[in-house]
């Protein structure tokens, strides 16, 4: 496996700089654990149903903003059923909030061909400054296709390299026979990266974080309904000299489902800083439609579960990733859709950072591709 050279220009450094001036002398230990951060809703854009350069625009499940190029990249989770597996490039403005499609780029296999139908389920996206990107695929257990995290050329969509995936994530069978691995349509949904050091440069070591949308098959606990799918796994890779290294693995617990919820999942994670602060996006669906919450998560004190074979039953002294609610989007005057993607965007004219969310319309006519814009406050 060739060396990864994937430094990322994250907005996280500027976010941390914005937040670091706050005094913590008189706050509790719990408050000191988290960064002083809040979100202010600014606006919404709904993308029209459309065809673009021979593709059906939809299924946008992940987004990432390139600060140098001032462009927003959006990944479609189409399994090549509507159009070839692909990502889109948008230009955008914050004031007023507008997005315009510029290009579409199909993803290509290691052999340089388009992906056949039902061979890739792309869900997570992270850009790098050297014209490559990382894409996480959920895999398709029903067809014995494993989850994957691969690097692609940003200009051509050509496959470049791939991270090793622990065997515990690989489905051992399909349907009722499956005993381990990611569940169907509940695999690697979240992906983010974090540079090491204060100034990201080419060749600098890179940390990669990926999380499952819901529990692995061996972690599900049918006898405890509230925990049936809530115990997700979160991996931390280091890309540097030599082969990629899996540094640690942690438990991330979804909020207990409210009455009437049919499904829930962790749909995105976003690195805030090097010490281990993140934003997480949890989405659920039920009788009242879609519900979404944004949390701040801290990995520092979480137990490494790399050697934990199953998360069923009593967890004992095992410590999950700590989290704190930042915003319950149900408190906004909005009709939410299937929000799955989240990225830092450009700065507002006053210098404050922005956060952008996007919904996956599932190529379903009643649903919509919804972009939400927030201002990050401290």
C-alpha cells in the first residue's frame, strides 16, 4: 500500500482560535470538558429537482467545503442506479445564501472504469488540499460487499488507495445468517479528518475518523430495545510514514429514541480541533417525520474498544465518548428533511465561521435536497 499524503485544510483551527479566548476559571468540570460553542440558524436553500450533465441530482449524503478553491463538494449516495456513482461541485454565497451547480465527477474503480450497479454505497466525504478526497462506503452486506474508506483523485474521480478495515466490520454472511459486521444501510456514514500541527502542509501526518451509522451486528442487543441499534463504533486512523495505523476505537451512544421513532442513526461527524472535540449529527425518523440534533463530542476520556468483541449487555466500566447537546433542530421554525451531511463553510463578513448541513432526498419526489446555513458562536 502506497503512502497516503492527505493533509486537510480544516476550518477547525480558526474555530478553535475563535473559541479559545473564553474564560473557564469559574465554570464546572463538565463545562470545561466542552468548547463554548452555539449555533445560530441563518437560512435555507432547497435545491430544485433536476438533471445535470446527464445525471439525476439527488441523494446528497455528505458535503465538504474547500477554502482554497472556495467550492462546496457534495457526494451522492447513488449506487449507480440512477446515474454513475459521483460527486458534485457547487459555488456558493452566504449573503444571500445561494448555491449553483458547476460540475459532476463520476467515481472510478481501481481499473479506471465506472462502478457497476450496487457495488459502492458512498456516504462519507473529506477533502484534501492535494487534489484528492476520502470517501467512505457503507458496503452492501446483502451482496457480501464490505464497507470501505478509499482515496480518489478530485479532478478525475480515479481510485488511488484504500484504508484497511478491521475484520469485525466485515459482514460474515447476509440476511438472517449474518453474525458480525456492519448492518445493511447502517455502515460507514460519517467521515472527517484532522491535521496534526498548527499549519497543515503537504505530507503532514493526518488523522482520519470514521463512524458507523448504527451498531454492528454483533453489538445489537435485541433484549434491550432502547439499546437495539444505539451503540455505534468510531475509529481513529493515523496516516503518516508507512502503512495507515488504526490508533483507537471508541463507543459512541446515540440518544435514546423518543416514542414513535422507527429509525435513528449517527449521520455525520466533524472535527473541531486536534485535542479531540467534534460536532456530531444524529438523525431519526418516525411518526412526526425527521428529527435532528447536533452535539459536541469529546473523545479524550473514552475507552479504547479495539479489543471488545461485542457491546451487548452491561458495559461495566467502559466509557463512551462524552457528548453535549448544541442544538435540537426541532426548535427551529423549519420542516426538516433527511439531514445527513455537515461541513464548515466560508466565514461570514464579520469573521464568524459558518456551518452547512444538507439532506439526502433518497431520490424520492416528496422529499427535498435541503441546505441549512448556521453561524457558529462562542
